[in-house]
C-alpha cells in the first residue's frame, strides 16, 4: 500500500486527515515539529492503525532537508502545515517558503501527487469580482488589496496556492488545492487551534473574529465547514483521478449574529456576545459545485456545533 505524507500532522485539520488516511489503509508519514511534545502530538499515536502504519518525522516547513527525509518513499503528500493568522512576519515565511520547500522536496523525492490545503480566503478577498456573480474557483484573492489592508494570512495563502499550482504544471506533479472556509467541529488533539478558540470564545460572551483576519464588528456572512467534511474533501482530492486544480470547500453560510443566535438556541446555558455586531449588507455568494461533482457531501451545521461543544466540554474548556 502506498505511503502518504501529511505535513503538520498534529494540527486540528491534519489530525482528521491522518485518521481518515489510516482508515483507508494507507501508510502515513506525518511531520511534526517536536516529536517529544505529547500534548500536541500524543493523540496521533492512539489513532486506529497508527501503531503499524503511522511514522512520525520531525520536520519544520523551513527545513528543506527534514521534508525530504519525511517524504522519502511517499507516493503523495497532503500539505496541511501552516500557522493560522498570526501577523506578517510569522505568516509569510512558513506559508510561502514552507510551501516552496514542500514542492521542491516533492520533486526531489519523486512524489507525484500533492494536495495543498489553501483557504477560502485565497478566493473571496477580491473587491473587483462582479457583485452579482457567484464566486467559484476562478476567483482569486487580490494580493495587493490584502497587503494594503494588512490581511497577511489571505495574501500568503493566495501566493502559496498559486505558486504550488504553477510548480506542479511546470514539473509534471499533480497538484490539487482545497480551499476550506472556517473549520469547526470536534478536535482530536488536546490543544486548541485558532478557529476553535474563536468558537469557544462565543460561549464566553467574547467576539474574537479578528483573530481570523475577519472584520469583528460587522455582521458579515460566516462560511463554515465541518472538520470531518474538510478531511473528506482532501481525501477525495487525493484519490480521485479526475481531481484537478482548485476546490472551494464550504457547507454553510450565516451571519455572525445568526450563528450566535443558533448557538444560544442549541446551548442556552452560556453567555453570548450581544450588541457587538453592526448590521451589514455584505453577502458572500459562492458555490462548491465543483467539489460536490467530485463526490463530496456534508453534514448539518447543528451536528457540527453539537459535536464541537461536546469536545470542548470533554476537554474541560467549557464549564
Ligand atoms: N482552521 C480553519 O478554519 C482553516 C480554514 C481554512 C484553511 N485552513 C488551513 O488548514 C491548515 C490547518 O489549519 P488548522 O486549523 O488545523 O491549524 P492548526 O491546528 O494550528 O495546525 C497547524 C499545523 O501547522 C503546523 N505548523 C505551523 N508552522 C509550521 C512550521 N513552520 N513548520 C512545520 N509545521 C508548522 C503546526 O505545528 P505545531 O503543532 O508544531 O505548531 C500545526 O501542526 C492550514 O493550512 C490552514 O491555513 C484552516
């Protein structure tokens, strides 16, 4: 059976990817930055089939040699590792140079299939896209606009995704990119990632959407996908021979206020942020038809939220 390398294996999304890839019978080379950090990566060793099929490698995205070691004998790579919004200096190097290193390591180790986790933010931050035209994979975030507005994460993800697709074409490596929206849903790891922190904070009366380079005040549309559906999309992109180019990956869209109200109706025991959303007409109009045509489907938003809350409670993050 072939070996698949998953970068940043201990992270929120990547842990689900590792779980699904192991369940499919593949061997996995997972990269982590610290092999001894049980808090961050210990959960991986407890996954079904991990004992026989998962091998962890120490690798930083900025250390090309460590990536070549991890990818040795692999047929494919799912590149997930990336810091999630943290400011310019921290963001650019690992995202852009990191993805370049991954692509060069693929070339060096003769990996011929790569799935890159990009972001919906590499699609939608484009003020010139016609207002009445539905956004799809043809729409690219305007990097200049993002730099001017200090949206470093949007810019870095867009540049790295575009470069990876071009690198693949030039070097005859199959590169498919998946652009997920905000990922919610249960965590396999015991440390909390940025997205789940934003969700968790809502139960504590705090609006912290700014952590995700999203406008915190305006009541804008929030696009959401479940972490398990996101992992499935990545697997489809990996396995389907016809998978090609970019895939927008999002299941639900609702305004921040509507999300808060839904949470309040599902879990009335918590305190939610009130009066902090300014009315906004801004509408996010996109389609995931391309991914659905590849065989993707998704679960209900209620299930995602209920399962998220269960893991928060289990981890003692919500009293
Ligand atoms: N969560 C979302 O809502 C969302 C939405 C769209 C796209 N994405 C994309 O999905 C991917 C995973 O995000 P996530 O939410 O799962 O975040 P996460 O839990 O913070 O995981 C990020 C992973 O990247 C690793 N990493 C960061 N910098 C690295 C470096 N220089 N070298 C090696 N590894 C590095 C981290 O390793 P350590 O554990 O060592 O820090 C961690 O394993 C990212 O590419 C992100 O851009 C996420």
